[in-house]
């Protein structure tokens, strides 16, 4: 979708995310989070987005924070809800 020079890219909820209360080892959580961040980078590369602003809600905010930390030049801003 293009609106005055902007392109919106819809995204879906995380695939394979555990439901309910699950005890997660912090080391396993980090690997799990890295997988989602890698998926975000791959999608941005595939769509040839270049620089992109990110919006996220709930657990997506954790993914966006990690992406912003890893690649501030690719994702200069994020909106978290």
C-alpha cells in the first residue's frame, strides 16, 4: 500500500508462539527471540524496504526493541503499544 510516499507492510502474529503459562529458560527465550528478529530482517530484505519505521504491540514490541538495538540504521524509529 502506498500513501504519499509511504508503504505500509502488514505483518502477522508470531508463528509457533507457545500459548498459556510456560516456564521459559532465559537462554532458550533469547534464541526464540532471535528467530523472530531474523524473520523480520528477512522480510524487510525480501521486500527491499531499506529504511523502515516499525510498529508493534504486545510481544511484537519485544521483537521491535531487539531489531532496533541490532540494526538502528535500518530501523530508525519504532512505535510500541
